[in-house]
C-alpha cells in the first residue's frame, strides 16, 4: 500500500461526492433529454464513487465521507446554465483524476485515464456546439477574398 496513492484516491472520491451533490440538484431542475443526460451522468459518477470507496478500503485506507452540502460556482436557473454547470463539473472531476493518473500503482493510472476519458466525453455531450477538432489550436485565418475590380457601366452591359 502506497499512502500517496490512497490520498490521491481520497481526493478523487471527494470530487465524486461534490459532483454527485450537484448532479442531484441538476436532475431535479431539468427535464426531457437534458434530464436524461444528467441522470446518466449521476449514475456514472455514483458507480465511480462506489469503485473508489472499494479501492481505498482494499488498500487499508478510510474513504472520505461526503459533506452535507457543496458550494456551486453559479446557480443553474435554466437549461443553458444547467448544461454549463455540468460541463464545469466534468472538467473539475477530470482534474481530480489527473492527480490520480500520477499514482505509483499502474492499475490506478489506467483507472484514472479511463475516468478522465469518460468525464471529458460527458462534458462534450452537454456543450451546445461541437468542439473544435484540435482544442487550443488557433483558428485558421479566413481565405483571402478575391481582389475587387471597379465596376464600370460597360462591364455590366456586356453581361446583360
């Protein structure tokens, strides 16, 4: 048992607790297909939470318990803000798993990579537009427009 790995697992678990709290709130405030995606995300995070608890106890550690409440960065007053908050949640949990990706145990690194991939994929499902093909790459410059030639009355008569 590596105590650093257990601490990384505990941090990931704490992030999952916070995400579950927020998705519980979001699920109650959304409807339709958005609510279905929120519920699926909640279920996925609940499964990760349970796996993390098992991984921690198997290594002799004590799992972090959830707080009674968590502060949200903003209140989701409508579907657009609910989706924006979901993207924020998935990005935050990805950061927690990034630390776990540096674990000594190779199986934990694989676990973290899979969790990050799933969280990133979920975050894109909540975005209103398709992300760029290469995030972070500067946008291509627009193609140059052809030089404009002065229009003359005779040129317009020739075409007519």
